[in-house]
C-alpha cells in the first residue's frame, strides 16, 4: 500500500509542472503578441496581410491630411494608432515594409513641391524620408511586446523625428507629428518640451486610443464567447496581470475607460501647459511688413530677375511710408522685409545700396532687409540686415540651415556630373554660426530665416539670446500654391507657442502672417500678390520651460524609446 501510494504520488507529481516550467509558462503567456487582443476576423488567416497593409497605408494618409494645407489635425493621433495596429505582433521584416508603406504614403505627396527641381529630386527626397520609417516600424513591433507599450511607441516616434531632423546633410524634419498641431489642444506642450514633446503626446494619445479600442473589443468578444469579460494578459493593454496571465471580469472595459480618460487628460493638459513659466510682456512694438511679390511666381526663373525683385520691395516700403503719412497705417517702429528681398549685394552693388538707403530714409525707421552677401570667392551668405535710415547697414543674421541642392550643392563636383541642372545653383551659400538676436530700436528680434524655422535650434538660441519677437523672413516664391507655405506657417505657429512670443512671417510672395503667442494667426496675406500690413505686438521678456530645457526633452524621450527596443530584444532572447 505504501509503495502504491508512493507510486501514485510520484505519478501525480510528475504530471504537475515544476516551478521552473510554471515560470516559463507565465512568461510565455505574458509575452503574447498584441495581435491576440484583436477580434477574430481581424489580422487572422488570409486577411492578416490585407488588414495590416490597409492600416499602414491609411496611417501615412492620416498624417498627410492632418498637416496643412488640409489641417485635419485630429487625424494625427489616428496615424500613430494605425501604424501600431499594422505592425503589432508581426515579424520585423514585415514591420519594416509596412513602415515603408506608411512613410511613402505620407512623404511622396507631402514634398510634392520639391518637383520644381525635377521629379527625380522630389522622389529621391521622399524616398530618403520614407527610409526612416523602416527602423521605427521594426522598433514599434518590438516594444509592443512590452507592458506599457503606448509609452514606448510614442518615444520611438520622437527618436525617429530626432534622427530625421539631423541626418543626412543637416536633416529634413518636414512632416513631424507636431507640425500638424499649430493651434490645437496639443500645441501647448511645445511650451514645455518643444516639438519633441508635442509629437510624443500626439503619438501617446494614438497609442492609448488603440489600447482602449483593443481592450474594449477583446472584452466584448471574450464576453460573448464565454459569458464573462476576460481580456488577454499584457496584450490588452500596458498593465500587468495576475500570476496566471488572466484578467478579472470587466477588466477590459475598465482598461478601455482608463485609456480614454488618459487621452482626455492629455488634451486638457495641452491647454494648461503654456501657463507654466509664461513670459511677461515688456512693451508693445509696431511692425510694418512688406511683401513685394516676384515676377513669374512658381517658376525658378525668378533667380535671374534680381533687380525687379529688389524694386518691388523698395516700392513696397515707399508705399507703406506714403500710407503712414496719409493716415492709412499707424507709424511703425520698424519695417520687416523678406528673405531675398535683394539678391543684389548692397555691400558691393552701389545701385542696390542707393535704393535701400532711399527706402529707409522715406520710412524714417530701421528696416530688416533680407539679402545675399557675396564673398570674394563667389560664395555667399543668406542674411537679414538691420538697415538704419541714418547709419545704413548694422547688425545682421546669417541663415544657419541651408537647403541642400537649392542654396548650395554638397559634393558639387560629384553631383553635377550626373545632374547637370544643379549648375543653375551658381553660387554656394555658407551657413551662419551665430544666433539671430538683433536689436532694432528698443526691441530685440529673434530672427530665423525660412528653412531655419523647421529646426529647433535657430529660433531657440535667438530667443535665449534675448529675442522678444520671433521674425521669420522667407522666400517661398517657387512654392506658392503648393501647400509648402502653409506647412511652414504651421511650424512658425508652433514656435510661437514654444517660446511664448508673437511671431511674424514676412514673405516675398506669401504667405506673410502675424502669429499670437498661443499659435493663432491674426493676419495672413494672400499668395502671389504684393501686400503691406502693420501690426502691434507684445514684446516679451523671460523664457518658457521649453526654451530653458533646450534639447533635453527630445534626448530623454529618444533614449527612452531606444532603451525600450533594447529591453524587448533582451527579453525576447531570454524567452527563446
């Protein structure tokens, strides 16, 4: 009997998993892919590839339509959610091409305006920008295996945008999640952490919406099948579960409600964020803006008609001065002119200097004049120069971020062998190195020229150096009526919130605009027409949290995303 009992006990013991096996099973349960949270009929069997492909394509289109000129900003979180949905639980190779699909459907139409340099240039830039979505999508597929995945996926969006804004050739950050939110509930986060924090919150909102949807669908599906609500462990959301990997009844519905509440809190937080460390008003300043227009708007031939462009802007200053004398406009404290208002160098060309001197004398106030300044070796600087009616040219700012193949040709000897039209860029511009804090009367302007505004550094450093009003002289004549001007204006709106200052965009042919510190526009010029406007602005003292923190939020969030990928890889190896 003893022997029999012992044998039975031994047999029962052998059927019971060892502690090591139990731990392994628990880890396997917890490591289930997010795909297990999806309802039957979705991402299953033959339709798996179809649903993933559709989700990835719509993800790119959603971000495209969130951006100007469409401005359907609420599609931004949906874009992040759909890409996560597409790659959840899939192999890395598949995630990579799904990321390429999402990136391509965004970037190819988004930078369509680059075709003024040729279809090959347009498609090359779009293809290069798309390439960044491949590693990001692979990272998303990895980190979605971890608890808390909405946080990690949002951080990976920031990392992707951070790298894209730096490499290659200085980067090209167009199409950031943040740039679709110029005057929305999300833009307030720019005052705390620049564009990086805005992109993070947009992507996090999308991740939480997906988590909520999957939790609710899973709860409903399992409830219908078993009579009780039992979402899967880990896969239903970012939280953990019991030791057996199961959740208690109604947990899926609770998780969905928590996710939606978190989304609402994020939206509400954006409205409150700008009040934290808000700069104070120093004084009011009245600025005149002259949009002189250019001949042949939309054509690259404007580069050969320099005297006419200069004449248009000189005439605009005289018209403004006459309007002031007639009482049509208030007396400005300064007059702002766009990038390339003179492509003739007034430091070398006596005719150009003479007409600018005459315009400044007529206005009776300092001008900020955009011009090219040539060096003896044929290179040039793209500058904005303070031109005093009595003393002439004074302080200046040189554009720091130049457009590759537009304002200079990198590796010129190599590329001109294959693309002959690059020889049309007859002189290479050189980048400036100093912040654009320019004193004009009693006001310090924070100047960033055109392409500068797409990058965090130039405006941030100009404000940190004392800039009280943001000024963005620009020349978008080649891109009128393509949506590019609207996209650049949206970025300027974000910069106004980021630094808690009004911003002025002054363009050769539109869009010129006046932006309030909350990101809203109080004035917008037409495109392709001459325009004059005078605005009264609040010059600000002090800096926002974002200005003081600089690149720290972006670096922290990027590192967070990279660490999550590393953790997913390590855990995956251990489970293997």
